[in-house]
C-alpha cells in the first residue's frame, strides 16, 4: 500500500525513492510487524485469558511438567497473523500475485487452526477438528494454491521440481504438480504443528527458516544474482522477502510473550499457518527440497512420530520414550530450556546447510 501511494511521488520528493528497494520495504515490514505485536499483544492475551475458561487443555498422557502450564491461553498465533498481514499489506507490492498466494495460504490455514483451537477450548479436551477433516481442508487449499502458482510461474518452471546441487536439472511433474504442492504445504504445516510443544520451540526455527527463504526469494527474484548463483530465475518472487520479513517481525513480537514461562501459546492457529506459508513459498521459488534441509528440525520431529507409530503397530515396542522427539528428551530428564536452546542450535546449523545449496552447484 505504501509502495503504491508513496513511490509514485518520488519525482517530487526524491527521498521516497527508497520505496523502490526491496531491502528497505522488507526492513519496514519487520519493524511494523514487531511494533504491532508489542502494542496489541497484551490486549490479545487479556482477551484470550478472559474468554478461554482454563486456557489450552493439557493432554492427560503428556509430560507431567506440562500440567504446571494449565490455564495459559492459546490461539496466540492470531497475533502473528495479524501483524504479518497488516505489515505485508502496508509494505509489499500488492500487484504481485505471489504475495497474495502466500497470504491466502497463511490466512486459510490459520483459520483451520483457529477452528481446531476453538473446539479444544470449548470442549475442554485436546481433540479439536478430526484429523481427516483437517487434512482434507488443508489439501483442498493446497491444490487451489498449487494451481494458482502454476498460472503465475513462467512457463518452463510452472510444473517442474528443481533439484539442489544440480544447476540445470528440472523434473517436469506435469499435472502431478498440484499433488506435489499438497505434499509440501500440508507436510510443512503439520510438521511445524508437531514441533510446537514447548515454549519458544517452534517459533524460532520458523523465523530462522523465514530469514533464509527471504534471502533466497530475493536472490531468485533478481536476474543478476540468480544468474551468478545459477539459480532458476522466478521474476517477481523477490517481493516475498517483504512477506517473510513481516513473518520474522511478527514472530519476534510473539516470542516476547511466548518466552518461558509463556503468557500465551501459539496454538494450531499459528503453527498450521506458518508451516503452510513456508511450504507455499518454497513451491513458488522452486526450493521445495531445500525446505526439507532448512526446516530439517521439523522433519526430524515428524519422522520421530512416524517411527514411533510404525514401530508400536508392528512390534508393540516404542523407539522413543514419547513422541514427538522433544517429549523424548523431556522424559529423559532434560530441562525444557535445554531442549529448546539445543533445538534452536540444530535449526541454525540446518539453515546454514540449506544456504550452502545456493553455491554448491
């Protein structure tokens, strides 16, 4: 919005020429989302605490330490989504279709998460929406987003999968591309959701991944940089850096209130939305496989659940003391802060490994 109102005035006021630069607008989005989070965070938390009698239900079969968190309100992801959406609308080029795809996936996945959180709070249990309904809604949105992305991408890239480390290798998925988009978006969304089990555990790796993808989006959307790094050029995708900057700013603001001891939980409202956003952006910029590296922590958490379920069904034995993986370490006696910080370190290392794919071609 500011780009459309102020940049055209740069002929009269030279200082407004800064609005043409993605870096400036990305920085503006970060600060705007952060300030909005700080301003509206306390109001939202008070409202949620008033309306949620008893806060987020705690699973009876979960770690015993979690019962001390009884009464903490959930749906705090709404704060991130609010700050992210407002900052993006203010600072992004709103004629860019990729921005609208990212916003649409984020908001709709957030709505699914909100319904799930609402049912949990209203019924005072940890069930929420049925798994089939939740996955069905996510898949339907991902199909629509995949088809939308196909229309926006340049012809040679519209249905292809790029492979890291190989500068020219593109695998044409044809009409299987929307199905692949479903796997990426739904998988990323639920992977972040599984990771969101401790104060601050999910939001920092999400911000790390968003920062990495903001850089990649900027590079992929620039003809000079993408040519130098031998990346597949996606015109217009650089604008997603503004969206991802807003995500980082909103995430930082949320972390202020989610830091131990948390005043509010993200809930499915935030985790499903943020994971879906990362998945959608990876599809747009042709870095779906790199997302599995950058978001490797989310992959580990998901794999731990799959391994646990398969092992128990086949052998009657559990590989981990409890799944997802962070609960396993809780059961081993690790302090919550120790688990969270060590997982942040792992997320940082994996993000650096993902960035390495930009040059190893």
